[in-house]
C-alpha cells in the first residue's frame, strides 16, 4: 500500500433495494487531503464507508465496483475486511471512545488487538499518537486515571483520532469530524489535519462546511443524489467549477 493513493472505479452501493451510490469514479491522491462535499443524503458518508468496507457492516447492504488503495484491491477475493480497516483508519461524526476504558487504553486498544504486548513500546506509541492528535498536554497527567468518556467532546474526538493513528494506517477517513464541535475544538481538528498531512497520511474528509473544505483540502469532490458531479483541485471547485450544479451548491443557491 506504499503511496496509498485511492483508485475508485464504477462504485455502486445499496441499502436493501435502495441504491445509494451510482458509478462513482475517482482518483484520490496520496499524502494529500481530499474533501467530499454535498447536501445531506447525497451519499458522502456511504462513499467513505465503502473505502474501508464499513458499509458492509450494516444489515442488508452490498457494494459493487473497484476500490484500490495503492496496489491493494480492497474488495479482492480473500482480502480481510478487518485487515483493511487496520490500514484505513476512520473517525466518525460523533466521538466514540470506549467508555469503560482509560484514556491510555483507548489509544492502545487497536495495538493490543494486533498483538502488541510490550508495555514500553505501548507507552511510546500512546504518547506519540496523543501528541500527533494535539491532546498529550491536556491529558498526560490523567492517562490511566480517567476514562475516555470523561473528556470534553472536542477532546474525545481528538482521542478517537489518536486511537485511529496509533496502528499507523496509511489512510485516515474523517466523517464530519467537527460537525458536533464548538469553533475552538473545530479549529484544533483542522490544525490536526494539517499536522497529519505532514506525517504523510492520505486523508479523506466528509464535511458540510465549505470553508473547512477550502481550508484543509487540496482536492474536493462534490456529490449529489448518490452521484459524483465534479472532482478537481479545491480552488477550482470553489472558484471556477465545471458544472452548474457545483456552482449552485458552493455559492449557497441550494443545499
């Protein structure tokens, strides 16, 4: 998965009989941030959930088409969804720390699942992950005393990012990570995205916030009614879109 660019071709997804995505094709560049924008219900979250095979965890769903991350065929025969999700981390709209676990154990959970047992190595990775998530200074004195659920909403979301990057994925999917947060916490999440790009992560962020997309993403895809209408450099999508529907959305005429 070296490089970890994402190639999507003829991607279709269903919830039961209802089709949610229609023939999505996209080349998501490696080691950059790509924003997925569009009105509610347009398929943004479904799309990112297809990238790490989370869509199939819901009942009565199916996916057709091709998703490759680097050289890896995500839906290839014999490819383990669990292994894919280790390589492609995900942070959800609402923070979901494990409520009965300490801050430390929240970050270490994925590592322990992968067989990490060396306490000294765990200490190093937990600290590094919390530092990358801009949370270390706020929680370092309470790592094993407080539960993940005791933190504020913004801190919980950064804890979930730390948990996601602790296993060193190549790709990080962020599904509206700041939609439930106040402006200060939102700014910290955006700062964090810039830091993660420096660490060579490939980032895909779903957002309703056009200004956020413009700030953090080099590339942007606009979705409407389950179809990808336009995908280009962010500056072009926002200042000189190729499709009238994109223009109408980014200028606030609908959505």
